[in-house]
């Protein structure tokens, strides 16, 4: 009986020691996690919150598509951007009218969406063009470069909408923008077509006599 009581006491003592050791181990990382080095860099969510504010499709920081251009040249290039987008808008309108006449609902909805988007792009480009002219007149090269960079992005958007509108009507798009084709003929090629069959000359021999004796 005494031996059994001694066994129970030893088991209880070992259990108490194990529980105390587990609590000490569990509390150690928590205390270490609370300590942070003075002047240390923020971790976790602080780094995740710092991102690049540049919107998609816009040039990165420091990018200047008008590098080496004078403010007057940027104004002229901006006007060419608007002219190109107006041409795209007119082409989409023509395709939309044809689709409506053919009662093609799918093409009509697709082209109508592209027309609305190019209208928004054109309005934004017009506002940026006026701001670019104002900055160029005031001699503010920094503001002029900023406005021209935005106009370059809008011009790329117009070209993308042109390609998407062509896909609406089933036209294949090899590249964005105007394209041209040229043909070169090898001067060493023969003048006659080697695949052309000529009429062969037929020689008909008279039939041999069945019997040369009469």
C-alpha cells in the first residue's frame, strides 16, 4: 500500500515538472517576439503597405518618352496623337453603323463598347493637350514632360482600342498601327512558267499493212 502511494506521488511530481517546463517553453517565444531592436525596419504588414503607386500601363518613375524633344515638339506630337485617335474613332463609328445595318448584335455591342472607351480616351487626351500647351507657353519643362508622358499612355490606349475593334469585326491584327507590304521580284527568274504544260507534237505513223502480198 505504501509502495502504491509512493508511485502515485512520483507520477504527480513528474507531471507537475512537465507542465511547468511546457509553460516556460511556450512563454519564451512570446517574450522574444515582443522585443524589437531599436531603430529596426518595420516588418510584416508595414512592408506590404509600401507599394509602387504607378498605375498599370503608365511609364515607371523617371521614364520620359519625350526625352530630347523641345516643348514645341511635344505639343506637335500631342496633336498627332489626337489626330490618330480621332481617325480610330471614325473608323469604329463606320464599322458600328455597318454592324447595325446587318443587325449583327454581337458585333454591335462590341463596337459600341470600344466607341465609348475611345470617346473617354479622346476627352482625356484633349484635356492633357491643353495643359501641355499651357505648360509649354509658360516655359515649365517639367510640367510639359509630365503632360506629354500621360498623352503617350493615352495614345497607346487608343492603338489598343483600334486593335480590339478590329477583332470585334473579325479582322486579323498582325501589329498595332499602320502597316505596309512590299514585293520584290527576282530578275533571274525565267520569263516562261515552268509549270505550264505545252502541247506536245504528235507524230502519227501510217498503219502497217496486214499482208504485203496481194
